[in-house]
């Protein structure tokens, strides 16, 4: 669990972060979103004390972060950034091993951990292990960056626009990977992005910042259904808010017991946006739905999409 | 078989091999060339410099350059590290100015000023060469240490490396090729400059050169100059070898 309590940062008398308070439950994926200059990176960097706070407190699992020496605190928190910052003179293996070595793990445990992480990142262990960062693609480098952040098995992971510099396809791929890794590891993740769609796809909770202040904090469904201000509504997508709401909901939650709908069935795990898209493409207002094993589970109708 | 051929060809076309052999030959067997020099400069007797042997001259010369370059490296690198730490940034312009003054001061003038204090011999030459060698090393140390990408430094701090660990594990290894280039330049300059030390009585490869100039014996000047020149070239090629090893992780494109 991580708790922000009236966190404040001043830059030249101006408040870059102004009394921001919210609490992220342990194991949750929290996205910090907002336009450029909203203070989201500053807020993130105050958690591992790369930026000093001017007021308020951050508590991790109830402990104030200023209680530990900064170096010890940082070794307990995973950190991945957009520019990756892999050490160019170290192999992939040595890069991933950075924090375990600082914590003086035995070498065999480090080697096993490196192997485990490369497998988790779906990289070819033997081919990648001894390569230098410049021999990898941007996407691979970012995977190594995330692996390095996870190396010492921290409970908390800070990610500052980790996929910001990648092309859209690699970006989508890594998003899916990150969602999978979050599920598999149960880490608490704080994730800075300016891309609201990325936040909606990945996050359990979203903190929207504007000019250093917290504009709204809540689940994606909350923010979409009940934006607290015009700014939040606009930032969430304005006129397309409804479509984004559909993207948050699954077909399975809107089933009707009707097995007579014609055509190829869609999965009950598909989003309502996908269902709507299929209806438009097929020129129909009803779709058959199948469950995970492919058995018919019912149908979804256009009218069901509109009722929430 | 083909592979072995390629390796042999690579060794045979290696400039280090040929310059090394030429250098070793001139140092060890200069007297063998006496008939050639006798024909070229019939008035000079003996035709080959007959003071200390060229092996001895070279050993003194190399020791002087090695000692002064080591001193310049220790001072230059330490000052460069200090100037790039948070506590030292304010001293950076002063340090750079001091090193520049050291460099622009003619070595002959340093010798002239050092002799009254230290007497004749190797000591004033050592001081002059050390002062002269600091600037390129200091400048390159500062340039190298500040060139580590901001993202790399940010990640290093964010993962919990201490400032000393960042310096030793990240900044210095990344700066090593640049620092080495500074040391290389400094050593090469000092190999040439050390010859001037012979004007104040240091025994170097400059001894036949200075002696030859004073006594108008051009043959000695040529003999000394050939050995100094080859020494500088061989040393430079050796540095190139080290440099390639240091850059093994660098981009290969």
C-alpha cells in the first residue's frame, strides 16, 4: 500500500505539486495521468526521493519514506523510465543484476533470477544474456529495463512513461506484457503516462493531475461515468467518453439468455466496444456469445450496450 | 587453413609490428649504421653518437616520460573527478584555467625557472613535463565524466547506487576511452618535449640532438630524432590497441 498525504513540491516559489493526497492499495496498478507539466513525474520521483518533498508525506506500507536512507529505500523500489538508461558498458545480464548485486545476493541466486526474468519478458535467455544494450531493439531494451526494475523482487514498481519512446505496435505489445506481468507478480505499480487510453487499459485506479493538483482519483469506470469536472471529461476523451466506457465493460456482464442469434459468436471476455464494432460490421443488432471453451453462452443486443 | 592465412596476413600488415621492429633495430643496432652515416656526413667523427648507448638513452627517456605522465595522470584525473563532483563544480573553471596556463607556459621557461630551485638534471624536466601533461588529461577527464547520458545517471541513482558506486561502476568506465585519449595525447607530447630536458642536463634521447646542435653535428641530431620519432609512433600504436579494447562495448556501426 502506498499513501500520498498532502504531498507538495515547490519550484521557484511555484507549486509543481500541490497537496496531493490519495492511497493506492497493495497490488494495485495506479496510473498517474495528466498533460505535460501537470507534475506527474515529479510526484513519482518523490516516492524514491529523486526529488525532495517540500511538504506532506509519502508512506509505503505505513512507513514514512524518509525513515530509511535514500539509497536503501531505492534498492527496495523498482524504477523504470522512458529513456531506459541501461548501462551501455554492461551486458544484459549485468544490467539486470544491478540491484541484486548491490544487495549482495549470492552469484548463483542472481544467475537464476536473471534467467527467470528473461523468461518472464519472453526473451531468448541464451541469445540475450551476454548482449550489450546497443545490440537490442528499442522494445527489447525496454523489456530489459523492466526486468532490471523487477530484479530484486520489489513490492513497488515506479514506471515513468516506460513505453513513451516506442512505436505503436511495440507499445501495444509491451502494454499487454505489462498487464500480464502485473497479474503474475502482484506488484504495486505506479505508472506515469500522458496517454489516457494506456491508463484506461492498464490501470486499476487512475490519478488525474492538473497544474500540480489532483483533479480526480478513482477507478477507470468511475472516472468515465462520473467525471468530476469539465477538465476531466475533456481529458478522458470528451465526446468519445461513451465509447471508452464501453471498452471498460465485458460482453459477459451484459448477456441475455438467447441462443438464436445468427453468425459467428464472440467471446464473453470481449469488450462492449468490440461487440458494437461487430454489430456495425455485420449490420445486425444481436450477436451470439460463446464462453471460454467455445460453448454458446447467450447473446448480446444493441439495447444492452446502452443500459449500464 | 584459410583462417590461418588470414591471421598471418593480419599480423604481417600490422603497423605496430613493423614500427616496433624498426624502433628496436635503431635503438639496439645504431652503431651498425656507422658506415652509412660516415658517408653522409664525412666530417663527423665518430659517425654515430658515442656517448651513452641508445638503449641507455631510451631507458632514461622512457622512465622520465613514464614518471611524469603517471604524475600528470594522477593529478589530472583526480582534479577532473573533483571538478565534476557536486562539491567541486565551483572550482571547475579555476582548475581548467590553471591547467591551460600550465599548457601554454613554454616548457623551456618551466625548465629555466625550475633549475634554480631543483638544480640541473632530471628533476626540473620531470616538473616541466608533469605540468605540461596535466591539461589534456584534466580536460578529457571532465569531458568524459560529464558525458554519461543523463538517463543512465538517473537510472543509477534511482536504483540505489551510492555516489562512489556511480563514479566507479558507471561514470569512470564510460569515460575511460575519453580519459585514455587525453593520457595518450599527453604521453605523446611529453615524449617529444622530454628531449628539451637535455638542455638542463637530463639524460634523454634529446642528448645526442642537443649535443649535435651545439657541436654542429647533424648526424647525431638525425640519429636522436629517428629514435624519438619511432618511440612516439610505437607508443601511439600501443595506445590505439588499448583504446580498441576499452571500446569493445561501443556501437559497431
